[in-house]
C-alpha cells in the first residue's frame, strides 16, 4: 500500500506513482492506466476492461469448440 500526494501539474492535478507501484503494475512512462470504479472505490489497472472481456469470451469459445477448431486447423 502506498500513500500518494496530489500535485499541481500545469493547470491540472496529478499523482506521481512510486517506482514500487509502477513495477507492480508493470508500467512505465507513456503507458496507459485505466481507472475502474468499483463498489469499494477505484482501481488502477493497465488492462483495458473491454479487451479483458473479449479475451474471456474468446477463451470460452476456444474451450467449448476445441475439437472443432483442431479439425479446422488441419
């Protein structure tokens, strides 16, 4: 857990993330973070929630139709 301080950056307000947090998120300067609102607060994640849902659906389809996809791949 880290305590972050809000800082003025030009006409905006920003947060500087410590190296430990960046390493844990596996992100660096120029990467995108997504803010997701939950019932408990907000979550910062490098994973796009829309893409995560699409990947989940794709994995489900591949699992259900594994034999068919193997035949089609030949």
